[in-house]
């Protein structure tokens, strides 16, 4: 009579010695369980030890030569990453100059809230959009939103228009922030992924004294030059991404139709997330006005 099967925890889960205590056998089986995230119909897509998606035809375990194209791709991601952060950093240091020209002293705080809310609103959908359109085109779209938002902010004549520009830039910031981190991890070997991402994060160091830079720009010229600077910075990242960044196809969307990919997006969860954040921020703002 055949012995009962032990399941599919690991390839050798049924080869333990009869002398092995049951507790030790269970511990060995638990230790051999790997984190596998599979997409229906894609047996080649999985995370090995919860670290890296394999199956895209790229060697993620050995660091290849630092070619000029790879280096420029990493620099492009640095431009996208810093470009997603600096508008709020620089504009956030000069509100008196802005509402002196634009008015809106009762609502200027919404340029910060609008930027952050739009950033948070797009974050749940960036991964699915990357699967649908490809990471390269999503990055280009995010950089385009940043450039457009900075154009609106720099040419605004009312505070409401400026807030609208910051909402547009927040959309681009949410897309580029996540895309830059994911793309840098994708271009790095698994063993050195942390180092690559750390270097990317540290590229923001020159903008740490952003209040100082913003005050100097606004005091010696006009605060509108901040929008020009941020727009040019995002445009450089846009051009470099278009010229140098050509990632491999996303393995978890290969073979799926666009309709199937769209069906995997959690629209209901995203809606309630956005609605809840907006309602919470509006409540804080209204309560502050009543207390004032």
C-alpha cells in the first residue's frame, strides 16, 4: 500500500528519515517554504525568497558591467526621483512671496495638501499602469505631468490656479517616485539592490536646504523661477528616460490582455482610499477655520 502524500511544501518533503522526530520534521518543512507569488497562467513568474521576480530573461544575481547606457538610465531615475520631491520642498519655503502676488491667504495651505493628496491618490495604481503600458511609458507620463504642473504654477495669476498646478505635479510625483525606486531595483542585482536604492535616495541631499534655496531665488528675483527650475529638472529626466531607459517586458503581464490587467486593479479600494483622505484633510482644514 502506498504511503500518503505529504503535500507540495517542498520537493523533498517526503524523504525524511523515520527516526526524525515529528517536531523537527515540521520545523524543516516550514523552513523550506518559499514565498511564491504566482499570476494565473504564468508559471515563470515568481519571487525567490521574497526578493526578486524571475522569469523575465534577465540575470538578477550577477552584476554586469556598468555600461554608459545603464549609467545614464540610473541617472535618469535620479532625475525622476528628485524631480518628484523638489517642487513641494522649494515652494513650501516661500508661501509669503506667493500669496502676496496671488492672494488666497485663506487657502494657500491647499497647494501642499493638493500635491500630497494627488500623489497618494495615484500610488495604488502605478504598478497596474506599469503592467498595462510598460514602466518606461509610465515614467514618461509622470515626468510630463510634472512639467505641465510646473508650467501652470509658474504662470498662475490666482492661488486657485497655482493649487491646480500643484495637483498636476503631485500626480507626476506619485508616478515618478515609485517608478524611479522600482526601476533602480530592477536594474540592480539582487545582492546590491539596497545599495543602488540608497544611492538613489541620497541624490536628494543637495536639496536638503531647500528653504534656503527657495528664499534666495524669491528674494533676488521672483518665486516663479522656482517653477521654471523644477520644470526644467523634470524635463531633463523626461528626455533622459526617453533616450536611455528601455526596460525588459513586465513578466507578470505577459500573455494577459489589457482587459485582464485592468480587471486586476482595485478601483473600489483606490476610490475609498482617496475619498477617505480628502474627507479627512477637508475636516482638518474646516475645523481650523472655525477655530480661527
